């Protein structure tokens, strides 16, 4: 035990004596986590408006009202452009989509509203790298087109309804029963319009202008740990960046062990009454303690500066940190044992660590992954660490939410440590 403790003390002294390396291990995750936290923080400013170009080839009353409604939409930054210029802007990535309103759109859309036939074609040219923007443009465009067309058709001074009525009455392709029902519906709409034109008497309020709009209001509430508290994006960004850079630190310690072996230190240690398990075990515990110190400093900064809080179980938070610290140490030694030389280990470590960090959701949320990649991400140890830290901080989960991440990380640590001890050799 005395030899084990002495090896442990030596590793800690050597690591913390390099003040520049320690400082970079702390400053780098703080800077990048702060950047990502500000990037996804909605408290300072709302989401950026999506730049959209519009081309109106119809120039009807309906298309003019549609353009006005889209200009007032907060989600869009609408720019009216000629078609050729709009196409160039989309291809250059300056705007995310181009919507072209065709000629006779107003008349054809009003007729198609009742018959479903001969629907006008809105052309939508979009940036293929902006899939999320395309979905937003589709949804908002559908909402405003339906509301504008229905409002224009049902308004009392509209010329569209009589025009549509005459076209349907003269359309011999329609079944007689359907044509009769549609004409009766138009007669009913006209009677309602005449009644809405009559002045209100007494306390009666004038009827609202008829249109097809969303039949509900949406009450949005974030499912945070405490009702009414805004989502702190820094809690997730610090979890992801802490996992990434602590994992890099574990790799560096593993590579350092290979460098010491190359210098002949292991040959001298082999002459002493030390087993490989004792030597690597001290290295694992030392690396885990260093990881805990780094995580403590990083999260202390996050709590003091960015108001990150452990909204869930404090015991669970500590358990997740300890489990990930052990995972980091065992993973770093396993990569060193498999790499066998410092040069090969660095290349293997870069690929493996970056893949694990990406799958863990430290860079981008995992919900944007394809379905098959989301299933693979469930087996990434970094995913368990990020989910565990999220659950104990901004999600406000209790201690039971830490059981599974802790158990999975401890199990992976045991597997990684066993591989490292079995594959690590005394000689390069």
C-alpha cells in the first residue's frame, strides 16, 4: 500500500507542477462552453429571423395581403426580390428559401379552397443545407396562405366569391349534386356577409372578420426543474465541454505513461516489488483524482459566473462526476495499451475521443442525428456522462435518475481497466 500511495502522490505532484498544462485544461473547456452557452441562450435575444426572399408574379389583392402578413411574421426576414436575383441569393446561401407566387394565384387559390381542383403551384426554392429552415418555411407559409385566402374569400367586399361562384355554376365537369351544394353554400355565405354589414345595436359587438385561422391558443411552458425559471443553456454546454476536455486529459496521461516507458522508467520499476496492477492502479486513481479536481474548478466557475445550479440531487451529481472520473482514467489507459506507442496512441485517441464526444451530444443535440445514429449514441459512455450531468443540473432530476448513468459508467470503467491491465506490456 505504501508503494501504491507513493506512486499516486508522484503522479499528482508531476501533473500539478506543470501549471501551464493545468491552466489550459481548465481555461479551454470554460471558453468553449461559454461560447456554446451564449450561442444557444434565448434569454439575451430571440431566435434569429430566417431570411426568405419573395417573388409576387400575381400582384392581386390576395397576394399583396399575403406578403404583408409574411413581412409581419417575426420568424421571417422577408425580402421582396426579382426572381433571378432571388435564385442567386438562395444558391449563395444569403437567404434560406425563395417563395414564388404565380400569376392568377388569388383566383385559383380561392376556387381550389372549395373544389380542391386546379390548385395553384407555389414554387419554393430552398437551401439544401438548411433542413430546419425549410420545415419552418413550410409551416408558416401554410398558415398564412390559409388565413389570407379564407379571409379574402369571406370578406364582405370581396370580388373573389362571386367570381368563384360563377365559375362553379358554369363548370359542366362538376357533378350536378356537388355543384348544387356548392351554390347553396355560397348563397348562405352571402346572407351571412349581408348580416355582418348591418350596424350593431345596443351592446352588441360587430362580428369578427371571417377567416380560417388556428382554432387554439398555445400556452408554452418550459419543463424546467422549477416552474418559471428560464432554461440555462450554460448547464448543458458546460456538461458537454467538461466531458470532452477531461477525456482529453485522460488520454494525455495515458500517452505520458507510454513516454515514461520509452525512457526506461518501467524497467527500473520492474526491478522493484511492484506488480503491473499496482502500477496501473495508482495511475488510474491519480488520473481520476485529477479529473475530479478539474471538474470541480470548471463547475465552480460555471456556478459563480453563469448561475449553473445543481437543481437535482447533489449526491447524484457527485456520483456522476466520480463515475466519469474513473471512466476517464480507465479509458485513457486502455487507449494507451491498445496504441502501444505514443505516436500511434495520439492518432487513435483523437479519432476515438472525437467520435465519443460527438455521439455523446456535447457538440450538437442528439435529436438532430439520424435514427440509426441515435441508437448507436445510446452505447457511448460520453452520452451517459452528459445525460447524467444534465439530469442533476438543469433537468432537476432526483437521485434515482443518476443510478443508470453511474452504473453504466462504472461497468465501462471496469471493462476498460481490465483491458488496459491485460494489454499493457512492460516493454514497448
